[in-house]
């Protein structure tokens, strides 16, 4: 396990507020760490990067497909996107260098992702 994976586990997963999490390197345009068993396909990683730079308005209006599930946009700004479906949701947070993506189930508190990114 690398340092980023350990950081995801310690800062997010152990809080039990998110189910899975991954970090995408914006410059390298690829996944650089994820929690155990959470695979983010390359096309999903690229789509999330492009969302912040090209498609944010479209996501606000039409939602987002991620890992073959549709998520309706609840809130979006230049640094974070909250999305939901009947099973739970998805939160995506952008920093200058990375994009953090995390899934959560109904009853979890995904705002912890934003707080964790601020701490990191």
C-alpha cells in the first residue's frame, strides 16, 4: 500500500462516511491511488477531469455516468460536485493537483470528503 492509499484509508474510509475513494492525478491524467477493490476505469478518470474543465454546466443539468451508474447532480461548483442516485452517491473534489472521487451509501455523510481534502 502506498502513502496515498494509506491516506485515503486513514482520512476517509475509517470515518465510515464514505464507502470507496480514489485519487486521480490531473496532470498525468490517471489514477494514482484508490482504496482496496475500488477500480476507476481510465475513461471515468478522464471524464471526471474533463468535467471540471469543460462540462461542469452539463453535469449540473444532466448528471453524470460513473462506473455504469447514473448520478443526478445535487450541487456543483468549480471545486466540488455532489451527485446522488437511489443507492447513495458520488462526491468529486478538485484541488490544483488531484481529483478525489468517493462513493457513499444512503446514510453516510459525504461532506467529510471535502473536509478531508481541506486537511490534506
